[in-house]
């Protein structure tokens, strides 16, 4: 007896009718589908299997997953698509967690805009700790708006609570993004892309599972906050960046190209960061210098943060001046000694203090070459 005939006999014995062989093949169930802006709730403990939800991804659109829980959850984000031969493929990105406090997790997935291709975004999350917690998951769909550098944009109609923007710029061009609540003396936030931030990021193709470059927020776990809440800056690859804004009140968005004339050894320059331009760039004219002392002096304002970056040190070296942040008072004059190790470029960044302020800030910057 052929194997296929045997299957048909078994089917007849169990059901009293002949069934096609395909009826016995296992089918992977589709995850529950989400609707934009409609939350789903549940509970999870370490004893439970991970939970997966799916959101359709329209061409050119972004999906934002917002996951809230009173305890820690770990998540994996996937972008899936159907190939020309009908097969399903996906690329995934796991996200770890630590501690066990309240969490509000944001995850962004971007479409490829491939014609006639079905795409979707999946989120799978689990509870790594035994005690059970309740969760609330909401998916939002946005259409990113194109922005240029050195532009100011205030949307005529507020799309709450999330909106995304797209900026195309060469990978090693530094820029910052500032957002300001338009209410009187409203809150503001800012993020920045500095030249060395992308040294280890693949830039050959658009990834669509964005790499988080920088972020700023008010109370990540405060679901009751009204107004400006957070702003995140992502890198998609192929010189494409995505700005994610989370707010419930009118706002103004400012993209700023960071540039400045090179500062020669022995010269002094005053950097004036402000809440409207939170970070100032000063390139150093190294010439043949192999080492340098960079001096900073806080002239006006409550405090500032100063950093020296070079190609061989993506993190850079930082000093806090005055009330640089968290109410710790630092000396208003400080210096950094830096070895260039053959670097052809080095930059000074002076920014407003970590405790954001609207007051005037002035910092004198001066450097001198040192003998090895």
C-alpha cells in the first residue's frame, strides 16, 4: 500500500469520510491582529508562553507599538513580508530589560514601500519574572512626513499621540532636533546625531527595524502625563533617519544642522547653546597636533556639558561645568587632555545642562597643542 493511500484509509477510519492528505498537515496559527489605536489587555507571568500580536503595515507607513505594564517585560519586534513565491519571511530584533519597575515600551517598525508586497509588524513579549503582571498593548499607524535640515515645522493639525518624521542626510553630518510645546513656557526636548554615533551601524541598505540613536523624555512610565512626553531619533540605514514624537499638545519641531568654523590652537571661542539650539559644534583645526589640552570656562548660565570627540574614540571625553545636571555643582573651569593618535578630525560639543534650562549660557573654549 502506498503511503498516501494509507493516510486516506486512516482518515476514513477516524471520520467515516475520505479527507485530503493536506488536512493532516500542521498549520501555524496567525497571531491576533491589532487595530490602530485600539488597546488589548491581558496578564503574563514567567510560567506563561510568550504572547504575539500582529499589525498590518501599509506601504510607506510606520507602526508604533506602545506596551505598558507595572513590571518588566521583554519584547521581540519583527517586520514580516510575503515574497513573490508566496513564502513568508521576517527580520527580528530582540530587546532586553532589567529590574522590575513599571515600563512603557515604544517600538517602531517601518515599511519598505515595495509595490505589491504584503507587510506586517509583529510584537512578541514575555514576562521573565514569576509574578504575574497586567499589560496593555496599543498599536498606532503613522505616515512619516519628510523634513529638511535647518527647518522649523509646526503641524496645522495635531495627530496624537504619535507622529513620525523622516530626514535624509549623509551619515556623518551632525544635526540636532528640538521640539517645543507651544503653550506658554512649555516643555522642550532635544536629541542629536553626532558624527561618531554610527561607526558600528551597517549603512549599505535600509534596515526598517530602526536603530535607536538618541532619545529624550519626561516620565517614561507616567501614562497620565499630558502634553509633550518624549522624542526618539532612529537610524534606518541608507542615510535615512526617523523622528518619533509623542505628545498630546501642539508643538514646534526644529531640525538643526550642526556646523562651525575650525578653531585653531591658541584661539578662544564662546559657545552659546540655548534651549532652541541645545548643542553647539566646534571643529578643532588639528593640523599636525598629536595631543592637546582643551580648556572650558563657564562664563554665563547655571551650567553646561562639554565633550571632545575624535574618530578613534566614538564615546569621547566629557566634563560638567557648574550645575551640569542633577543638582551637583562642578567647577566652572575645567580642562581635558586628549591624545589624537593619528586622528584627522576632532570636535568639541557644548550643550545645555542635563537639567534643561531656558537661561542664557556662554562657555569659552580654547585649546593648545601638547608635546607627546
